């Protein structure tokens, strides 16, 4: 029998070769006027590019707790603008679907089925609702059931469903709808006999109506004090008392227990719940709920809250903390709020809470030996919490094994340092340093510890049979590219034994250990011409071939002959750079000469030139082609340089951004020189583009160099005075580094942008700092200064575009821009590389 998985398209999106449209006419004032009128409807790219958007996606795999069953979840193609344009509320930093009382999402899983990891036939699940519209799913700890939420937008509800795995049959568990505005809305109880859920309270009524008559002015006040760094530049914030009332309505939920027969038992009263987590013993619930006053400056995550522990009947057992409103922090990316932080249950204890508290007032400028103190407090929560660790950096979480083994991590962003400690939470063993170094150093990364669910459904370290070793899975970064691995590491001496190492011509990534002794593993394997598929690999013999679990076909056979190469080149200051060069099918530089080239990048800050020089990606990854990045244009005959390194290095006490422009132009110059040297591009036919911070980069490169013929900038920020309390990795505020903010802002240099730039932005962008106004003002500046630009504002779209019509129009605009201003542009006078 042919498996359905074998017939599905692979995980990548389809693309086809595209004909070049006629050359566009030169722009005139009359053409500018026509541009405004022709924006009244969505446009389609050539049919070959439409295939990118409408291609099916490969399913995701969810492994069962015992690691012998796989659940496959398939997502459909993009939703239409009619779906994305449904009403949504923007309150407290959240986007809410008011009809369903859910986070505003529009794409859901449309199919679910099962298969044994040994490769048995697929098992279809009877009784699934149609359309499925599955949002979140979770296996029960005992693996007998799968719970999932279904979003029924037409009925205006989020439903809780359950699948009997043995019978392969689904049923709706309760009639009362869930509230998933914050969180998934449910989690399994450790005994697998029921779930903890967040319901819409019975009798809640309709949201507060807006009478349209102001109750009074909206007033904010500060009493002065020390300088604090505001929490970036947030969007979708509360603005008035009516917003507060509506926000409280949609955040109000009823926590309840639901048994497998559908019986519902309330836990306490309805409240503004923003977190719930059951303890491993199933007897306690860690609950977090908001309190007033709300803020008009920060999102709900910084509102006052109460953290407490309640019994299953809702009785408050222990109040952990009452946290105040946080409207600002000290300067620096290592700044944190004071009080309880990162609180969670210890996975290997019945009911023990673990959290961190800053000992430096949350201020990284304070000199102290202890910055964070990590506490533990066990039920019944009498007496004082016990100190688990005192750290000289910030707490970054812990992985729990048993009472004698836990791994705790700390980090310091300013120096990029990280440490990993071995602890004995219930013993008296002294902390043992397992790892210390820079998290920028990918070559030295030992990988992440392998975690597996225990009988209660909590994720715990997989400990070797000797009780003194763990397993790690890593990317295996190296000068030859990424080579994923699986290691067994002795915690006694830190030495590692390599159990598996990906080797050419494949890129094979371990995904899970299928048994506790690491004799069998689940991997995904791919090559430049073969899409990623799931395999079961036995590690007993080095020559054993893996067994395919799936067989996704090549989604773009017409692009099978795309040539990919990891290239290395050097910046003028000696920093080694890398990028991935793609050549379209059938193209031979020796025979055909240079082609138009699209360079697509995203700058990154580093504290070390050595780290900035490290190779990323792998030459053996599948040639992924999608509608979102630059690779679609391989089908039009363009050469693509994807992700060329644009490192902004600030070693020691140097601030990277103080030389941002110089380093950015130097990196771009090196990339251009390299592709020209290779004969795949000529200097007069190169475009640059990027999304978000990549759009910021694009505008800067056009302003400060003559390396590119045109640019495409999507959803960017261009005026850093509009993000005055930091952006990206910049720690200083505008008044501390005014010159840097001004020099980095391409808006301040708009008169220098003489190459055509296409600006695309979602009208409802909710990303911090990338207000739609950023693109609108940048367009106005370039237009007013006589430059060539086009502004495309996508209705109802956020930072990433969601609707099918929006994506198609984005492709249309980008394709036309490249054809007009790069491929078919007349020769220009050669100028100096930098202005």
C-alpha cells in the first residue's frame, strides 16, 4: 500500500521558471499619479510565482511520550484576506479575535493522523470535525489520548477535543468554550485522567460597549527619579478607560478541571489569569493573575500581578509574590525587573517552585559579586525558601534530572558569556562548572541536553545508564559547515563520546532518542536535491543505513539543478565572511556570463571578530525555495546571494553601532567584489533587500554606497529617534548616543538615496519599533528629495504578512521592481563604491 505521506508534497514550497515581462516605462510625474490609482486592487505575479503561495506544505511530526508513535499535523495553504481581515482587538500588547476569545491567528492544522515509528501504515482518526481548524495539541502523559483545541470562527468559540489513540477516534470533550487569548487554554494533569483548562466564564455577557462619549482626558504622570530605559517602543497598548474595560473582559477566564467523561469542576473564581501550571504531583496549581493599575506604556506582561499556589479546589495555599507595575528598566540588555522572575515547577520533585531574583536591583551597571539568586520552595511552603544558587550573571533556566542532578545556565548579554553548572538540588555536592564561554562561539557549542517526558508528562534530562552521563544534540558548526551530532557526555570529567555525526552528502539532524540507551534515534535527513524526510537510525553498527519513515517528494523538480555553494571571502579589516550563493538551473557562468543578482541579508552584532568569521549553515541542506525570502527569483534567472554575513563587531568596550555604517558598507563591498570576481554578477545589475532589520540595512546601504542598483525594504524602521530607548542590540538610549542614532538612521540621509527603493509594510505592524509610519515617512522624505521610490502598504497585515492576496501582491511588486530597475535598467555611470 502506498503511504499517503509518500504522495504529499514536501516541506518546501513550489516554484517554476518565470518569463521576463516587458520593460517598464520611465517614471514621470504623471506615472507617479498613476501609481497611486493603480494601488486600488491586489495584483498577481506571473503564474509561476503563484505556485509558491498555493503549494501544499509537508506535515509536522509530534512524537508520543513513549517515543513509539508519531502524530502528523498538516497545515493548509495561506488564508485569504477575507479571513485575515476579520475584526481583531489590539489591547495591552495583544491581538485578540473578539468572536472566538482567542489570540488572533488565522492558519490552523487541517489534518491529523497517526503512524508507528517503526513505519507501519497510517491510521486515520474517525470523528474529526470538519473543517478541523486545529490550533494546539498535546499527548497525555500515558499516551492514551491526544487533546487539541479547535477554533470555530463561524460559531465564535474555541472547542476542546480529545482523541482516543487506541481506537483512533475523536470526540468533543466539553460544551463550554475555552479562552485562549493568553496561552493554549489547557494542559494535561499528571495522572492523565483529566485536564486543567481556562474557560470562558458562564454568564460573562458581552464586551463593554463604547458609548463614543469620552469620560474625561487620558492622563499619565511621572514623579521623576533615576533614568530608566523604557521597554522598547511597544505597540497595541491600552489608551483609555474603555480599552481597560474591554481588555479585562477578554482576559477574564475560569480555571477548571475536566475529566475524561467531560465533567467540569471549577478551580476558584473567574479572574484575569495569565498563567496556570499544575505541579508534578498533580495536587497544586501555580497561578498568575493580573491586577490593576494597568499601563498605557507597556504590554500586559509588565502589569502588576499576583503569583500564588492554589489547591485543586481553588483554595490559596501560598502567595509567592505580588509584583508591581514595571514601566521601565535600568539601561542595558542585561537589565531585569526586581522580584520573582522565571518561576516554574521543578520537574523532578512533587511540588517545588524554582525562581530567580535580581540582587543588583536589576541594574547591570551595579558592581556586585551576586547578580541573581535562585531559590527553591517546596510544598507545603512553610519557612523560608532555600537558596539553590548564587550567580554572577543572569539566570537562564534549568534542566532537571533527579534530586542529584540538574543543569543550570547563566548568561551575560553584554559580554555574550554563558556558563552551565551541574547541581545536586537535594544533595550537598558543590556546584560543578560544565561549560564556560561565549554563546557566539558556534564552533565550541556542545549542543543541548536531550530531554524526555517522564511518567507525569514533565520534561527531564535523559541520564545514561551509569547515572553520571547525559546526551547532547548539536548543530555541529565547523569551518566546513554545520554537521549535526549526538554525543554522550560524562559529567564526571566532561568528556564526550560521539555517537552520531552527520556526513556528506547528507545533512542529517538527530531529532529524538527512541530509547534511553540511544541505540535508535529519529532524524531528519536531506541533501541539496532531496527534501528533508524522517528516518529511524540504529546506532549499533556504523554501517547501518537509516530506515525512511516518510518519503516526501521533491517539491520543485524544475529547480533540482539549482547550484548552491557556501562561499567565503574577507572584509577589508580582515574579518572572514560567509554567504550562500545560488545559481539558477541551467546557468553556466563560463558560458552565459554574469546575471542580475539579488543579495538578501540581515545584520548581526558580535563582540568577537573570530565569532563573526565563523561559517554558518551547511552545503548539504536542501535547496529550500519559498515565497518569503529571495530564492524565488532563482526561477526568474536571477543569481541569489542569501544571508551574506553583515557582522557589526564591537570588541572589548567598543560599541558595535558606533561604526555600524562603516562595517556595513565594508561587508557589502566584500560580498559584491566576491560575486563579481566569480563572474556570476556585474556591478551594474545587483539589488539588495531585506525584511525588518534587513530593510533598515537596505536603506543604509543605498544611502551610504553606490554598490547596488536598487533595493527592496520590507517592514523596516528608518528613523531611530522614533525608537529612542534602544533597538535591536543597541543598549544606549538616544540621549546617551545621539550621534550614533542619527548616523545609523537612513531617514537622516534620505537625500543620498538615489537608487530606486521599494518600501513594503503591513498597515498593522505590531513589531516593536517598526511602526507603519516608519515607511510612510521614509517614502515622503525620498519623494520630497527627488528620489525614486514606491510605497506599498498591505491592509490588515502585521510584521509578517499572512493573507494569500498580500503575499501574491508582495511577489508582484518585488518582481516588477527587480525587472524594471535591475534586469532592464539602462547602464549607469560608474561611481565610487562609498559616498
